[in-house]
C-alpha cells in the first residue's frame, strides 16, 4: 500500500469540493422535507440536478454560469420548495409531512454506520491518491482531456450550454456535438472558487467517487429497512471492488462513474414518492423524484436508463405482494416523469440528437461466455488475480439470501447487468451490439453497474456472519448466567413461587397503563445484548477486512497507477513547455498541434486554444483536417495558407509523447524543422514551439517548390523535432 503525500492545500480543495457537492443539494432536500440518511446521501444528486437544469437554461437566455448564479439557483429552488410546503400547511391547517426516511436505527447503529461509511470514504481517497501519487497529476488517458477542456471552457466563457464545451475541438462548419455537462458545471464552480489548476480539480472529485458510491448504497440499505451492519459492510465492500476503480483510470469515465454512484439514490426518491399518503403529501417527494431524474440524465443519459433498470425490480417486488398499489403509484411516477421531462427538455433534445453515434462504437468481445461469468463472479475483470475475499463473502450472502428482506429484489438487478456484461464481453453479434449500445457496448461500464447490487450481497454475507456470531455469543452468555438466575430465584422465598404472567397483569390494568407497559417492553434488549451485537459486528468487519487483504487497497492502487506518470499523453517537460508557451503566444490566437501527442491539454492547462482540442478526429472540421495532412506544404499550397488564415494560426506546437503506442506524427507536421518559414521560439528537448515568420496566408518568398535549403534550427538535442517520428 502506498501512502500518498497530501498537502494542506490538497485537503482544502477536496473539502471545498465536498461543500460544493453537499450544500446546494442538501439545502434543497431539507427544504423539501428530506431528513436523516436519505438527506445525506441524496444531496449530491440534487446538486447535479440543479446544475444540470440551470446551466443550459442560462446559456439559452444569455446568463453566464458562475458560482454566484449556481448558488442563487439552488437557493431559489430551495425557497420555492419550502414555500410550497408552507403554503400547503397554511391551507390545510396541518403540518406538511416530511418525506419517508426509512426505519430508525439505534444510536449505536447510526454511529457504527457513520464510522464505517467514513472509513470507506477515507479508503477510497487513499486508494485513488495512492495510485495517482499527487492531486495535481494529469490523467493519462483518452477522455480526461475532453473533461478538462470542458471545465476550463465553461469557467472561461460562462457558457453552460449542452453543445458549448465541445467547441474546444469541434468549432468548424456549424458542427454541434452534445455532451451532458452537469459534472462539468459543478467542477467549473470548484475551479473558479479554488483557483487550483484543472488536473487538481479533476482529481479532487475523482478521489471522492468511491466514497460517493459507498454512501449511495448506505442510503439505499437504510431506506429499505436493512440492518446497520449490512449498510456499513456494503460501504466497505464497494471501496474494495476493482470494477469501480476501473472506470476512474480507464478513460477516465468521470461523469459516468459519478452517475453510477448516484444510481441507487433514485430508488430512495421513488420509494419516498410512492409511500406518500395522499396527493398533498406527494407534492414534495414528487418534486424531488423529478429532480433526481434530471440529475441522472444531466450526468449521463446511459445512467438514467441504468437507474430505470435498477428501480424496476424494486417496484415489481412491491407490486407483486400488493398489486392494488400499482395503478396509483404508476400514475404518480408518470406525473413525476412528466415534470422531469419539462425540466430537462434541452437535455432530452441533445441526447436524441446524438443517439445515432452509439452505433458507431464497438468494443471487441474477446472472452467466452464461461470466462465472462467467471470474472464477474470472482471480481477479476481484466486482472491477473481474483478477489477471492469478495467472492467468498458474496457466497455467504447468497446462502442467507432470504434474510435480505426488502432488498431481495437486488438479485434481479445483478442478473440484468451481469447478463449484459457477459453479452458485451463474449459476443460480437449485431443483436448484442444493439442491446448494449446504450452503454457504448462497453463491458467495463456494465460490470461496474453489476457490481452495485453484488456489493450489497457481499455486505449481506458480512451481516450474516455477524448474526451467527451474535447468536453463538448470546447463547454462551445465557448458559453462563443461567445457574446464577436459578440461584437468585430460589433465594427469593415463597412469594417468588407465585406465577404472575405479563398477560394476566395486562388484563387487569386500564388501557393507558397497558400502553405504558407495552412501551416498557419495547425499550429494547438488555445492555449486554447490545454490547454483544457491537462486538460481533466489529469482529465480522475485521474478518472481512482480513479476507480481502486490507480491502484490496494495494491491488486497486496499482490499477489506479495506470493513469498516472510522466506520460504517455503528457510529460512534465511538455507541461513546462505549454506553460512557457502561454507567455509567448498572444491571447486569442490558435496554436496548430498534433492530435495524438497530448498537446490538446494546452487549453486546460494554459487557456491557449489548440487546433486539435481532443484526440478524437471524428467530425472535425475541414480546415483542421487539411492542416493535419498538408500543413508542411504551406509554401506551395494556397489552400493550406487559406486554412491557416481562417483559423488565425501563428504558432505550431510539437510534442514528443503519444497517448497510444501505435500513434504516429500527423503527415502535415512531419519534418517541420527543415522549413525556413518556421522559427523555433521555445524548446526544451521534448517539445518545441514554432512561430510562422510570414503572415498567415502569405506565401513564403524564395521557396517556389516549398523546400527550404537552410540548416535545421537547433531546438533539440540533435537539431530535429524531438523524439517524434520524422
């Protein structure tokens, strides 16, 4: 296990992100009647709902997105929710009921869950930070630069539109690329408040995602009547499961992973709505349900579909036992869905506009069905080792599955997402691709969704272990105290032999005293039983920690380390070159760069706009495509010079590290050190910044054939473009 070096400023930025995630949504949830664990766990989803709703609307009406507008929106919605509840109370003369919050745990149970949930959050932070080494580390994979540039774009321009942040890469020919931006809108607020750089902001949220998943499942277990030991053990199981960390280093799939953490919360909001007694009582829960749907959609459309599939088994179990509830509750859910659609009509239009792109993506299916089932059940996807501790504990949970109570529907959720994972991993048939296309045919996403209910079953295995230990310990204590009780009874004298049963007493007392006697009986078990429960819970948790080799922190840190390091996307020297470039390149001009060498990070790091703002060349404009292929023909090709003029390019940045091992230098950027119309103005051995020595669009004098006859400029160790393919 690696202990990361965390500075006080790092801790402050993480705490700032916590405040931004919980305060807006928590204020709204409290105003609408949420309390307890439901409020604590649902608050981040409501925060994303507020941002996802407000950002695009502000863009349409021309208001900048900023921390101020975000705070005012959250405060306005909270005031509206509280005002409606107050109005209903005044009109009816009765207190507006609060949303259901689940059973009341004992004080010891609440403390135990709070401790284990906090430990799960710390383990998640330790695992992610131990893998990436420092909070300012640049994520070295495909999607990270898109999210980073999107956050910077929203913060710089104030444009929270659904097509806005993609303009860093797609800016020609009126091409509009939709991407849900609730994640980026909240991150932009943290970026503006903290003053930290973009990689630090990205990582400050990434370290919280495992803890968010743990808290989401804690809230679900509590709302469904689960025992405290089940909630706490589930939280610890989540942060030890590699499937969740795989969404944080591969990609990283940050909005999707955040959506996975929010998925169980929609069940809480659905139950609060359908459990409400009467139309008046449904108004506040219905509004919160609609906001929850908006939050999932604005994080990621695929997450909303996942939330529907996650919730349906719970409703089926509910209606199977009480079918007469179904019509009324279906109407309530439909009305809540209509409200959600009205709040998120911009997102729905954007999602429909991009639906055709899903069929263009297909990941290889290189496992057999048996192999896929095996890695699913042993938590060993794309790994050389198995998580046997999790698998064995899940087996214990399955043995006692009937005692899972109201959460028994989770087997259906695990079966649905597990089957989708097996299909995506083992078959390339067209029907399989269509079935899984909502999740981009990506088995890494599907196994993360399948792991959610599986972790609850793992937690149930720990809870069952505790139940058996508690029964054994209770039996031992009773055997040891039996003789003492019999001796005391014998010494009580003849009067003790009079048998007066509790029922006989109750029959001879008035109703009010009978109720008092009933309350006395319900005060709870003896203190020693509570002590035995706490002791066995601790033993079960420690045993689970040992069985999973310290919650598999070392294993998961090793997986997280795949995204960190000095390259391959961007090395530290290249970052230094980009920061130096910011002192040279005039504001407002665009820099030509290679799409594959990581230089797209220049916008997120410095604010300088590149020609290639992402590794993705799909649907990029004609000028960017032309320059990638033929920029070196600037001296002889009028079309190239015209493209340079239209994009206002005065500088060219060439790096040396490539994201993918098979990537090569774009043809238009090879051999630039030979050209006399380019002058190197900065170089540090691994990257170089060239300046055009003639105005954009003008033909260099004295080069009719485009071949410069001068010696190479000395900007690298050998006078050539550093370490890139020539």
